[in-house]
C-alpha cells in the first residue's frame, strides 16, 4: 500500500500500474471538503515518490458527491474571506493540475454516478472509461448547473465549445451514454469490464500504441478554433440564453459562458487564473445564495418528511368521488401506488366517459401498453357506495360547490365501515374545520388543494382542521407525495396559504393597472425580475371566476388588508366580457395551441377602470408595489403558524413562480436585511395595511434571530 487514509488509498494494482481510490469512510458519498483535499495532496505526493509507476487509474467506490453535500462545501466557500477563498480555490486547481501533469498516462474509471467535484477530477485524466447509463457531469439544480472547479477550462477543450455549452445549460442530469456520444467518455463498456478496459487503455498508452501526450496537449493548449468559429459558437449560446425564459435570469450561467469566451484562446494555466476570478464572482452572486437556499429548503423539507413516514398508515385501496380530468389523473396516480381504485359514477354513460378520460390521460403520459393494461385493471367505476365502504383512502374532487361537496362527504362517511378510512376533500376555498363539524369522525377528515395550473412541481396544500388527527396528516402527506406531488402542510384558514399570499400581490397589480400602467409592461417587468409568470398571466392561469371567488372570501375574512371592490375591478370587467382566463382560452391574453397571444381588445374592456391622469412609475417602484404585499402576507402566515417554517414558505412560493434567483420571500427579506426591509415597507406605508411590516419582523430585529429560526425545533 502506497497510501492509506480516511478517504483515499493508493496501491499498486499490477506491475507498473497504480490505483488512486476515493472512498470516504466518514460520509455516505465523496465529499471534497478541506480534509479530503489535504489527503488528496498527500496521496499525489506519495505517487510522485514511486519510481516504478508507469500509469495510474482513478476509481470511486462511492456514488457522486451529492448536491446537498456539494452545497455545504459551497456554503463554506461563501463564509471564507477573500484571501482564504483564493488560497483554497488555487489549491484545488493545483491538485487537478497535478493529476494532469503526472509523467505517465492516467485513466478515470467510472463505475458509479460521478457528478460535481468527482466529475471535475475525471476531466483532469487523459482518458475516461465508464459503465453504461450512469449519471455524469455538473450538478443540475433548479437554477441551472452548479459550477465546478476547472470545468470551464477543461470541458470545452475535450468536447468543443458547443457541446460544453449544452452541458452547462442542461436542465436534467446527463448520463455516460450521452457523454460517450460527445467524446467525453473514451470507452463505454459493461460494468463488469470497466477496470479491464481501463487497464487495457493504460497498457496501450504505456507501450506507445496510444499517443497520450498528444491527448494531454489539447487540454494544456488554447482551443483550436478561428475567430469566426468562436464568434458563431458564443453568439448562438447567448441567443439561446436570451430566448429561453428559464435561462434569461441565470446570472451563474451567463458568467460561466463569459468565462468560456475569455479562456478558450488561452493556455491552461492562464485560463485557470481567469476561471478562478469568475468562480469567485459566481460565489458572491445573490443568485448563488438563492441556489444554496433552494437546496437548503429541499433538504429541510426532506428531513421533516421523515416524521410523517414514521406515523403513516399504509394505503392499499382508494376511492375517487368525481369524474372530471383531475379525478382521472388522481385515479391513475393512485393505481400506480395502490392495489385498487374505485371511481364513483352515476350511470353507464358516465362510467364510459371517465374510463375514456383515463385511457387518454395514460396515452399522454406515454406509459407502456403493458403498464397501461395493468393500471386499467386496477381502476373500476362503481354506481353505489357499497364497494367504497371498506377502502383506506377517499379523495372527493367534485365541483367547488360547498353544499353539494358537504352533502357528498357526509353521505360517503355514513357508508364507510372501516373506522380508519381517511376522507380528503379537493378544495380551494371552503373551510376544512367547518366541514369537519358536520361529520361523525372529524379527526379523519383533511383537505387537499391541488395547484397544478400554477405550480411547476405539482404543489399540493394539505390543509388540516382543528380536529384533524396527526396520523391523518402523516398518512395524507405521505400518500400525496407518492402521487408524484409536492405536499405542503397548511393550517385551515381563509385562502389557505398560496391564495392568501397571492391575493395582495394580484390586488396590487390591479391597482397599478387602474393607475394607468400597462398590464403587459407589468408582466414583462416581473418576468425580467425572475418571476415565472407575470401577474396578468398568473390571473389567467388561476382563472378569472376562481380569483373573484377567492377575492370575496378574503375580503370578508381580512377586511383591513384585503378589501376588494369586485363590482368595479378590472378582473370583474374581464369576467363580464366572458374572458375567463385559460378556462375559455381568453383573459388578459388569448391562448391558442398553448401559445399566449396579445389581444388589443382587452384595453377597450379595461378603459373604464383606468384613471384619466395616468401614473408613470419606474421599474423598481412597480416591483416594490407588488412584492411587499406578498412578502408581508407570507410573514403573517408564518407568524400565525399557518405554515410552519420559512423553508416551507420559500419552497411553496418558488414552486408557483416566485423568482428562483431570489430564493423565496423569506430569503429575499433576509438577504436585503430585515431592518432594511422594514425601512422599505415604511416608505410605502401610506399605501395601506398590506405595506406595513408584520410584528414578527420587528421581534426578530430585537432578538437578532433569522426568519429561518422561526418554527424550527
């Protein structure tokens, strides 16, 4: 054994060939923190002292460095001062250079998923051999790929500018098969043959059959391309970024592309110095902080979810009340997870219609014919309540009419003979607590508010009432997640969480339009600031009738903050003109074949509500007008324990389009500074209660605590 440490070992594998092996004993994955970097340096020094080494293979026993662990390392980076960070990053570059400059050929062996820091190390080797269908590459996040040391310099030299840009802009994980097509993997073999293939390549390189020195030269020298080739490649990349909505606000990606542009015509060492400066700049971005916080939010959510899984009751069979498209999708997703699904129908015609909806939905989901057949066998329409009487879980998703919903829930509960059966109601504005008071077993009743229309990850509010049992909550949360949804626990109150915090935002939007600000201009401003949808588009997605129902409910529940003059509002004018949003393909915009189209007729409809003397507000003021009411209401929900923690606030709202580059309302306030945010609120306080900072923020300033300390146990 040449070196034996906690995370790295070096040994002679056969005559002339050594193996440098990464295997962390402390962590479940390879985590490249300060300790492992020190050991990495020692291992390389040991290799240099061995006179009989003619070739080296790098192997990884553990899976890729997980996103969560990589984020923890980046958080350490952001806490270091400028000199410490420079020293640390320079050391990382020196270590990868050390591998690349060894006086003999090197091969990286990929037998497990290799992403992040592991991936960067494989790029320093002369060759890469891999098993098929493994994840490889940069770590992909909701904000794009996470930058990794030396990748900007090495990746384009190995696979060319355009392919490197494709890897940087990837929105999903890449695999070794696509890497092989791009020329990043030199040999792709069966998992049993990976080591043998690597040894074979090394033997050929050692004996001069492969020109490994020439292979290395292309990474050490400037990229061979003409100025016109360089111009075209980067012009295309910038055009892609500027035209793709999800990439437009990605400052990390823009700096990565800029780093590539400045380094491709330089030798490696010069290029790495520039890359290091860009890397440090990326680490200082507020977007990088948002990326780190987004992973923190998800990590916290995952940890919290463990407590639900511990208390959950297994669901073997389910029943659906309702025959709409939402019911069809729920039936399919339930069938994937359970043994049987019943759908309550009134007659044979309705049964045929719902089964046809289910077949169509299955076709659109591109499920295999065999799997489709299996799922259809598990789903059965039923005309009576008798068959439903023994199911474990009932989901009511009838039309949003309070009286008919309550009647249907009471009727199904009276037929159920299994006392542990949970009834979940698909609701948007009806009080769970009030419905529960009409039931015999209120502890087993809970609400589900599906937000598929406005949520990028199928967010669901799981709404609990005053008497809902903890076991009911746990089972419903776990079951909803198994349906490939993202459940967020919310305490019953008017508007729940999402609609309650969106209403002040959308109400402020209406106010701006009545002041004479063009609604399309507002949409453009908010989308340029990072929102997935502008407020007019969001209203169309929610639906004009649904918004008016929510507005009425919230105005009655919170009159001091959510007063709403429905008779003269601009949304009411659209409703009167039968522009209902996506429901009938026209609202603020028209919709044809999923495309949003501007419609000049809307201005004529809205004209009567717009002031004669029109305001001219700057971009920052428009953003403040909209963001402050939403952020304040989010904090009030946290204050009232409607939602438990800032992590869940941010996760929920980024799911429906809040700017990812700001991390969520709580992170937005925290980054601005709570004291500074309160001062901002004070400058707009004359606009009403929605603009006055919540008491919780004042208390946090006094205590010196963070919003992310609230509700955390």
